[in-house]
């Protein structure tokens, strides 16, 4: 008898349907989690200042909310999302190092990594014309976890339900706490958005090691004291780009 997976298709599909519904809300309004950054505290350490320097002018002149967005070449639209999600993924990779005991939660890093990569999957799919959250669920299963899921096997929560989940998560005191004060308010907002999405994936933590990863040298660097900050940044940014590239390959293959 074939060995049953640690996480069933039904459990995975349900978790990804909830995640996709929340991502829909996030992608529809990137301004609320990417824009309006402010300066870090004057006493912020080097990591906080470095992250905010990278995050400066994150939105750019033409955004998904701009009238000119649809006229931009597909490759440029995809790169816009990949670059910005990569920045947020890097911020989130550093978050456990600012969050004290929260970093001891084993699934945290994997869930944050999968969440950032999943954002890229959904954003790329949307730019390729797959605009509904239900269409993203099988893609997420395939790209993030190498699982073939049945489309429509679990309902995606409505926009209202998904928005409520995001609001409820914002009230959760287990979010990365005030030790993230080394980051500006805008950067903290970005990290917390990814954390709220990541919480939906904690039920499938047995699969999180299968998620896309960056270069193995970045992963090795991330395990070292002090320089681990840079390694985590590079690992998550590489994972986001890898997930985006694989998503495009799957979409082209399916279209053929």
C-alpha cells in the first residue's frame, strides 16, 4: 500500500484556498503594505537602516494602480512584483531575528518563506491572465510543494471573509512584536502582512521544507551568527524569483 502523505491533499487545498483569498486582497491593494514608508528610528541598528534603504521608493512611478499599468510589457509587470515581493521576503527573513523568542517556533521561518514565494506565484499568475484566487490554488500546490491538486476542491473565502481574516490577524499578539522597532513603520507593515499570510500555512508545516529556496550558499550563510541576516535576505529573494520563474514555466506549459 502506498504511503499516505503527512499532509493530505484536502488539508493542503483548504489551507491554500484560505491563503489565496487573503493574497487576493493584498495584491489588489499593494499600497497599503508596500507604500508610504517612513524613516527608521534614529537609534535603529545597521540591519534596520539597510532594509529601509533597500525598501526606499519601493512602489516606483508606475504601479498596478496606475492607468498605464496594463500598457507595460508583461515582463516588466512581472519583474515589478518579483522585485518588490523579494524585498518583503528579505524583510520577513530578518523578522525572527528581531522577534526574540518567536524565532524559536520551528515552522515560522518556513511559513514566512513559503508565504513570500506564494505571493510571487499569485502575482505572476495574475499578470498572465489567471485573475481569480481559485485558479491560483493548484498553481500554489504545484510550485510550492510539488503537489497536483484538483481545481475547485475547496472553496476560496469571499473577499469580505478574507479581509476579515487579515483584520483578525492584525489583532493577534503573537505577531512579530515591538523588537522590530529597528525597522520603520512602513517596513514593519510589510513584514506583518507577510506574517499574517504565513499563519495560514502553519497547518501544513510538514511540507514547508519543500518550498522553493535560494542558492545553497545563501542558505548556508543564513545559519551563521551576524552574517545570517544577509544570508536570510539572499535566500528569500532567490526563492521568490525561483517561484516566479517556475510559475511562468507551468503557465506556458499548460497553455501549450
